[in-house]
C-alpha cells in the first residue's frame, strides 16, 4: 500500500490487501493492463542509477543484489575498513559478479560523497541503527549535489509517524522522525518504506535489543513454551518469568 504526500510517498508492506471493486469489470481490467504495460515500458527505458549506502549490512546486501537483478546501474558505497574486512570479502565479490560498481568513500567525507551523488539518480540508505542520525550528512550532500530524483532513508521498520513507543524504542523512533523532517525541510523527493519488524532479526535473541544471541541470565531466559494445537490453529504462547524480557 502506498500513500502519496507532497514531495514524497510512504510504502507500507503487509501480507494482505483488498482489490477495489472498480477493477473487477472486464473493461477496467483491460484498461489497467494497458496502463501497467506503458509504465513498464517507461521503466525499462529509464533505468535509474542507484546508490546504496550501507550495502554490506543486514538489509543492504539484499537491496544491492535486487537492484542489480532489476537491471539498474547499481553503486555501493564502501568504506576503506569494509574493503579491508575479510568477513565482507565474499559479499563484495558477489556484488562485483552481479555487475555492481563499488565506490570507495565515506559517509563523513562530504566532498567525496557529493562527488559520488552527482553520478547517480536515486539514493537508498540502509545504514544501521548507530548511523541513523548521521543521515543528515547524506541530506546535506544531496542538497549540494542537486540532482537526486529520490531518497529512501534507512527505515525498514514501523511507520514512526504513526507509532507510539516507550523508551528505549521511543528514542530510536525519535531519531528517524528527525531525519524525516530534515528531508522534507530540504524538499528532497523521498519514499519512506515501512516493512515493520524482521522476525529473523529479533527471534534469535528473543527480542533482546542489546544482543544477537539468546539471553544467558536465568531470569530473563526462563520461559515456558506452550503449544496449543487445534484442528484450525497452532498457537504458540510464550509465558515470561516474573521479570519480562525488555
């Protein structure tokens, strides 16, 4: 589901959506098919040059590969430390094999970042939580470059403008809200992608925000799992100990 706003739009990814009745008639379906065909032709003839920042991260590597598969000239900003990291070597080789251009640069080097941005049309940020606030540097560089058609900030979670949270989540969401307002203030075309939580990221640690493995202390790791199996449903009920997981 996509919502349009002045200067940008929001995309909400969910499992289900309803098709409007206006598309159900045969004539409407044919008209829509022709419209979609024209849009695909335009998209095929106008492949945007896409830069992904944070492309070797948890989400970024999938975005880089998807962009390359779609036939877009794809660029990935690579720091010197990343290029020298043996753990990232396989990912970088996969990028090269896919035709991705590796651009050596840094989020904190304004001049080189502006130079890189002038070579692309679309910027997708997939930086991690620790660098969310530093996206203001990307915004400043895009403003100076003056040629970016669309910016996707690092979101990939809840729609922060529609979410009420308690600390420490409130602080994290507040940072993303600040980035959104900064983008809008600079009149940079944008898209906010709200895909909500990634189960694969949170389940290994039972949603413990500060670790990627199971909790080791007895109180927070003691849980009883009850499976209630009926012919229609399989429910998993997690009953935490007296001190709930944070």
